[in-house]
């Protein structure tokens, strides 16, 4: 399923010039089967035209001329690094605070295999996601451009919102990672928007690579 989603997303982004992120990022979550089903449903909605795929380079037009509102569904620790000014934030995934023995074991395994490298927390689906969006945007006829770092989590979010009654949905194809600096000119936070999903050890490798690139240009 992950490979199928990757090929689907790649086909939408083939016209993009922006290179892929330099490092792998991941959000390890509970309920993997549910998440995969939501991604599959989101993919079907995009393919059928029920959800509109919007490339990062076209996002400004969608927001400024077509009446879309940008819904950032990334977890808080990613948004703190960089976010689009004026965007709405409702996280699809939240940190898993369960400290039962089994969950603690899962957290330890996650840290060893993913968390140390990517800096991602062990997360769970926000059980109140749709309700929190409704509290912020009760008008279900509103146009929402749903966005995350890579495009997969926002695909899940679009599926849940569609089931919750929101029918005018857009999906940021490829996520913020595919955005050029000019696509979202007003960014808040200490990092570049494209790199906000990168953390852990990979973040320091990225900083080293950027430093070497800068030295090489001198």
C-alpha cells in the first residue's frame, strides 16, 4: 500500500522541479491498519476528483484567489519549526501519552529504529480531529487546503474530513517538503518550511550538508 501511494503521489508531482527531501521522515503511529485504510480512501477521493490535488506552486492562487483556507495538520513539534502565517492548525496525530508496559516497549523500539534518526515522537491519531476542525471552521462548505510535510498524513486527514461532511477539500500534493521558498512567502518559525519534518540525528546531517554546500559556493 505504501508503495502504491508513493507511485500515485509521484505521478502528481512529476512536473515539479523541487528535489525530494534529503532525509527520510516518518510518523510512527498506532492503528496502522486504520491509517492505511484512510490513506487509500483519500487516494480514491483525489483520483475521483472529490478532493482537488493542488501543487505547492499553485497554493498561493488557491489561497488568495480561489477562497481556500490552509489547514496545517502536522503535529505541534513540526509546526513550531516553521508554519505558513495565517494557516489554521489542527493536528491529525498527537503524542501518545499512554505509559502502559506494552506501549512503553513500543516507544522504546520506535525510538531505536525511527525516533533517534528522525526526531519523530511515538504518536496516535487525534481522536477529536474532526471535532476540533468543526470547532474552528463550523462551515462545512468552506474550502480547505489540507497540508502536512509529505502529503500522506494530509491524505488521511482529507478522508476523515470528507466523511465528516466537508466536501470542498484540496490536498497539498507532496506536502510542504515539496514547496519552493516562493510558494509560501510568509513563513513563521526558526526553520525553513521544507525541512520542518526533519529532526533527530538526520537534522544535524542536514545542517552539515547545507554548511558544506554554502562553503562550496564561496
